[in-house]
């Protein structure tokens, strides 16, 4: 596990965009796992800027979204399909045929979950996943007490998550009650994971994930078992970590050895 503490939210986006660009250059057919929400926006925007400036070959890049609300029409402004299209597919110039989002409008939702797992496996698994973290420690929409080995399935959203995400809807009641989310077991199968967090409202969840016991009460704590996980945090999100000085000294030592970046 690596914990990287950067001064500002924009530094988080720039660092992770560089890492993504490097991995795409190395593997133009890379399978990316993408989170929605506010946390990865700076990364997607920095990556889109890089794509403008340099020749980054993206036509073969595949993308799998983590989750989708149940019951929203595909083009609803609050749907994650809409987010992925407007924040990732279009700005990065990805091929829409390579973009996969769980089908929250399916008539058979259980089958849609199985199909999503199958699609990930048919593409050889996810190479690189970007995650955000909920204030309650969720990743994807795996809410507290999720099974640590869960697969893609329907989940009820917690009231805190529905309140946190009300900003994307016309009214708090309009936030769907359920979602389809990749499971914690699905996420743990990814080859490499980067979790980004910015702001003091994430500090408690980040501390529980990085330094707390591994427990279903903080689903992100399962990441402690992942062999290639990097937490990329701004100062505020890192502010509750008790070993901050240690992470910083590791960071400094790595940069002086020339291993400080992707
Ligand atoms: C979104 C997702 C969620 C978010 C989390 C943080 O696809 O899976 O786990 O990453 O709710 O959301 P923001 O970044 O909006 O604070």
C-alpha cells in the first residue's frame, strides 16, 4: 500500500492523470475502471488536457464504470451513464462502443449484474481502477456492512449517500434508493488501484480505510489486502492519518531514488 499526500486537490488530479497517461501509453488496449462523482473530475480534466496537447492513443481503451442508479432512464442528467459520457468519453475522445456502464434500467436487474461481471471477464479483467471514497467509507456503492467478497449486484443506498448525492438531482427525494454496483470482490480483482480523496469531509473515511481495522463497516478498508493500491490524497483528506509523517518520509525517499512518480 502506498499513501501519497499532495498539497492541493489539483495536484491529486495532475498526479493521477500522469499515471493514467503513462499506463495508456504502455498499454493502448488498457481496460480502465472509472469512478463517477466529484473526486476523479480533476483527474479526467487533466487527462483530457494532456490528450489535447500530446498524441495519446485512446481508440482501443476500454472503460468500465463502477456503478449506476437503478430506475433512471439512460439519458437522465443524474445517471452515471450521462456522467461517463460527458466527463470521460467525449472529453477524452474514447470510442463509445468501448464504454460499459451497468444497466440500471434493465427489466431483469439480476441478469444485468451477471452480464456486467461477464463483460469484465470477457475483456480480461480491469487493469487500472480509479476510486473515490464515500464519507461513510463506501467504494463503488458498497455501503457499510457490504460483504467483503461481494460481486456486482443491486444495493440499497444509505441515507447518508443519498443526501451526499442529492446535489446531482433536482430534489433530495429524486435520488434513487437503489443502484447496481461492482462488488468489493470485483474491485479486489483489479490489477492496480488508485483511490483519490480531497477535502476534510473525507478525512475520517480515509483514516478508517488506511489505518483502521479491515471491516465491512468501512468497505474501503478491504483495500489494505490489495497488492497494488495507492491512496492519492490532498492535505485535508490526509489530515486524520496518524502516520502522516511516515508516509511523507517514504514519499521523499522514493522521489530521491527517482521512483516518486508513476
Ligand atoms: C462513484 C462511486 C462512489 C464515489 C463516492 C465519492 O462511481 O463509486 O464510490 O466515488 O461516493 O463521491 P464524490 O467523489 O462525489 O465525493
